[in-house]
C-alpha cells in the first residue's frame, strides 16, 4: 500500500514514455515479417515484455538494447507445443491468439486473474469459423475465458464480428492479409475507432492493399501478402501523458512536457480536449466511446468541474482490466464524491472538499494513475492498494510523481 500525494504541490519536467499500443503492434507486425526488424524507442514494460516473450517462445530471436529491440523471425524453430502466459496484457492475449492461428501446432494461453475474467468468445468464435481448432476448459466454455489452446492453420474466410473490443478487430486485421485467398471482415457495433485506425496505419506502412469502408465496418483482403517494414519508431504515449496533464490543470502546477507529441492515431488525444472543455464549462456531456481508457482520469478531473459531468457510451470500460465504471465510482465515493452509474455511462457530481481514505486500484494501472492525481486535492491522507500495477504501461510512474512533488 502506497501513501499518495495529499497536500503536495508539483513542479518539474515530464518525459513521456513510449506508446504501449504502438509498441505491441510493432512487435507483432515485426514477428510476422518473418525477417529481421528494428523497433526504435520501444516501451519496455510488463505488457510489452509479454508480447516479446510470446515472439521468443514462438521461435524468434529477441535482442533488447537500451534504445531499441531487434526481432529476428527469419528462421523460426520447429515446435509441437508452446505455452504462453500473457500476464495482465489483453492486447498481447488477443493479438497473439490471432497470430498463433497461422501456425499448425498447439499454442496454450494463460494469464493472471484479471485477464482470465475477460471473455475471448468473439475472437475465438471468429477463428473457429476460419478453421482453427479451439479448446477451452470445459467449465469456461459458456463465455470462452482463459485458459485455452488453439491450433491452426487459419483459412481465408468471410467473418462477421461484434466489436465488444477493438482489439478483436485489430487482431483479425493483423492476420487476414497473410492468409491464402480473399478474406472479408464485417464489424458490428464499432467502438474505439482510433485503435483500429492505428492498426490500419501499420498495414499501410507495410504496403498492404485492402478495401475498407469509410465507417470502418467492412474490410476486404486479397491475401497472400507479406509484411516488409524493417524499422519502426515508437512515439510518446498520450495515455501516459494524460494523468500529468490532468494534474497540471487541477493543481495549476508548473509541469512541462519535454516530448509531448499529438498523435491522432492514439485514441486518448481526444481526452485532452475533453479536459479543457470540461474545466472551461463549455460542455457537461461527453461521448467517449472512441477513447474509453481515459475514463478514470476524466472522472477524477470532473470532480472539480463547475457542474455535474456525464461520460456516456463507455460500456466497453466495464470489460477492461477491471470494470472501470464500477471501480472508479467506488473509489470516488470513498473520497466524498457522489457518482451515478448506468450500464454504459457514469455521472460525476463535483465536490471541492475531498477527504482522505484507503483506495484500491484492483491492479488496474489506469485507475492507479488517475487516483494518484486526484489525491493531491485531498485534505486527509490517501493510501492506495495494489499500486505496482502501473508497471504494465508506465514503470517509472511513481518515481516521476515523487520527483516532481514537494
């Protein structure tokens, strides 16, 4: 349990870490090049280590340098069976599950308790329709949770999928260009559009030809293509910058970002605009369906708005590392903030007087970072359980917070 920052002031420079979403995509695209690729400025965190571990266990050679990672998948070692522990990384689980369907040996998947509570049914059903053998533990078969194993090879197919998470769609986009023959993908209930656009940008970097409808709900691939890019550069992570931007706004602190970069392929760039609009009292209702990962920070910031703030179209936030609507609401209630939930929304009732308490991240890195920011406004001591979860995306988060507080 960590004591947070009640009563502290802040001043200093922030160097934003590299993007987790870009790093994991670059790792998997590099692996599927079946050659040698250099990734410059990658994020090395618990989640990205899981993605690198997957590539290594699948037979690639991995070299981690100070400022780069080299992935060589040009001569994969033959194997009969592989066991993959994805830890807490949903992106690694979903992407590597799809990638594994390209190989004709068994790949077993496990993860921590949080990841094991996230249904993989939509993705596994799609792969099953593509001819992939799926074996889920019998008592988990209703919703298709971990553990499970799959065995390819996936066949070119016409797939329809409900977009409960954009990661299912991105996972299929990752493999469809490589299949023998034409494939199509039809998506219903599209969500988290910027993350899908990020995946499409990687297809474009690799000169993949495809058709996509303007609304991103239909895709067609001719198949039998190859990934060719041998060098990636990872930009700063806007999701990691967001808590510090909220801290700067809420505490009127002199916080300077040394490497801020507006990357419109990262969904959370829109969250910065929401904070500005909310704190200027321009709006009080926000549809954040494209960037639900920002919900914890936005909820904490909304506690200091001039009027109640509603965040809607965020049902997807309930199936992340935690049920983020439920967990952020519980923690805010402890600090004296009234909230109101529906299935896909949360309303925050501002309160300028926040007291202390014992909070819990429930091992969700975004919850932990958001609550650390809000703690600065509390009148009593604030403690946080399960603070080490920030290692999945921002290993240096607590060191930076300590270094700029006084």
